[in-house]
């Protein structure tokens, strides 16, 4: 996906590969609360400032939304001749916590306040993973609803690769809004339990 394809859309995407790497360079895109124009993608190498920090609007993705995310992920996997995923409550909790953490800090990144990445977060919740991957995204709420996030992850090679890791068996998805409600933060976590 290139910048000219979605120049009017305000969003950001990041993919974390299964082998977590420490950030090499911190990348701050904007010091203002507005999203940069076009698309910005990172591979988990540093934080992207997206919105103002403060008390985020955190909550759960509805059961219907979780089912939409699961069905979409399974359709992407089916196109690659891979077995379907199932939802896991602990992975959902980890994704919700990361979305809330990012929204409260106004920063999109795989690291959390109390974790180095998704594997650490799910282990803290008692999940024992063989392999873990995470896709995160942030963008203007008017353009970046659940289906918008899912479409962007599918259209991005790095994000689709995470969805299509053959060993993955389970997933969870979370969303939070920036303090002003103008930016949606998303996290989806994939894993394979031991």
C-alpha cells in the first residue's frame, strides 16, 4: 500500500513480527494531536505519536464485533489455505489492555507501559504461548472503524503475514479511543498455546 492510494485517510498501522525485537530508533511523526496525512507504517521499531495523552475511553469490543474480526481473519487465512482461528478471552484482554494503553499515552507502539510487547502481556495474563504476533493501528474514528482496521491489515503485506502465520490457533481484538474521542486505537493479538 502506498501513500497516494489513501492520501485523504488519516490512519497509522504497525505490525509486530513473531520474534519481538527491541526498538532501534524512536520515530515521532507529529507532536500535535492530529494524525499525519496519508499512511504511516512501522514494524514496531519505535513509537508513533498519534493523539493527545490523557484518560482514554476504554471498553470492550462487543461480541458481534469480535465475531466480525474472527470471521474476517478466518477468511484471510482460508484464502491462504490455513486453518481457522478461534477467539480467546486472555488474548482479547491483552489486546484491549494494549489498545487502552496506547490511547491513554497517545502513542501507537507494541511496547506497553508495563510490557515489552504482546508475548509479555499475554504471559502476564496466564497464557502460555508458543508464538505470538500483534497488529496495531490507529486512525481517525470517522474513517477507522473495525471494518476499516481489518481491511487495512488485510491490504498490508506485513499485517497479513501475521494473520497468516500457519501455527496460530487463537486471537483476540481490542479497541480504545483517544481522550477526545477522535482517534481509535486497535490491537489484535494472535497466538498458539503450548
